[in-house]
C-alpha cells in the first residue's frame, strides 16, 4: 500500500510541477477575480438590510423595479421575479441577508464546467503522453504491476479534479469576502424553484450544486482517461471529450423520442433533474435508474482502460 501511495504522490508531483497546470489555476483565479470586480462595480447589490428598516428598503426597491418595467419593457421578466422575491420576504416577515461571499460561491458553480474542461485536458494526457514521450518503457520496467500504475494515474486525475473544484470554491469565497463581506455564518435566501419560491440555506445549495456537478466532472474525466489509454492520443481524447461535453444534451434531445434515449450517458449525468420538483429529462427515468446507468458506464470506461493498458505490447514504443 505504501508503494501505491508513492505512485499516486509521484503522479501528482509530475502533474503539479508542470507550468501548464499552474496556468490553469491562474486562469481560474483571474476569471473569479474578474467576476468579483464586475459584480462589485456594476452589480446592484444591497450591502445590508437593517433590522428596523429592511421592510421600507424592500418596498422602495419594488417601487423602483416597477418604474423601470414601465420605462423599459425588456426588464419586465427580470424585475417581476425580483418583486416576487421581495414580496416573499415581506409576506413571510423574513429579514433578508445582504449579498456576500457565500452567495458569490453559490453563483460561481457555473465555473465547474471550466473545471471539467481542465480535468479532461489532464486526464487525456496522463497516459497518452507517456507513449508520446517514450517514457512508458521506463515506467513499466519497474517491479510494479500495470494495474497499480494505471490506478495511480487515474486516482491522480481524480485528486486533480477535487483540488481544482476546492480551489474554485475557496478562492470564490475569498474574493467574495473581500468585495462583498461575509453575510453570516449560515445564510439563507429566497430562490425560485420549479415548485415556486423557497427559503433555502445557501450552504445547502452550494453542497448540492457543487456535488451534482462533481458527478459530471468525474464521468467526463473517466471518459477522457479511457480514450487516452485506449488510443494513446491526447488530442483525440481532449477533442472527443470536450465535443461530447458541449453537445451531449443536444444529442439526447435529438433522440429523445427513441425508447433507448434514456440510456445515453448525458441523459443521466445531471442528477439535479430529480430534485426541487424538477421533471426528469425523459419520462419514466428515476434517480435510481440514472445512478445505475452511470455506474455501468463508469465500470465500462475503467474496464476498457485496464484491458488495453495491461494487455498492450509496448516493445515497439
């Protein structure tokens, strides 16, 4: 077990010693900082709602939003939603919290698509590059089984995806705290769900949002890892995985009338479709069904990776 841990450590060291890896983190950091600066400069964010005046503040906001709708018709949809949210606070006598770091973290969940893209790039090259650089022979001559070598590379990819996700979460909180402050230790806000407006915990939304995105992240990383291992071509793995990640939903909608469409990978990666009163993408699908389909895909991806890596003759490389 100690040798296996060292293998994982070595793979992570090789990964993080590269300048390209740090460029990825710098890119994410710049994007998060840019979002924070733009929101701070141009976002109409109420700093705080005082105990004695928050009702008057919300009523004043409703008046301003109504006036804006009368002047600019295209604002009607957005402003109507904001007015309904304000009315929810007023009707239920809930003092709203001001915008702060935790809400900034929650909204930056969208950046996890970029995390998936970066993880695909890493997963696509971690095996294929060993063949391209000719270092695969040096790795395989060591007294370590091919299964352990492959597993260490895959686990290193999973660690990278987890570290990168945590980086987005933590750096978003830091930037949010700098620009907007920390609203409270356990803030709750009103959000619009499929069942209507609900008063929800921001922590709960962060955990569920980032957690569900992690499912897609792991599946796409595993797929790219499999392509990299089977075809030994990082460009093919990156291109295929990114293309499918971008058009996966369109593929599902194209075949949605077919009975077998529910077995397509991308019809099942978004487990959020079973929560908050959402309607499943295809009628008859359930959380248990999607989890089972994902497990089957996951097992197939890993099995193909293992078969091709352990059985391949590298004498010619």
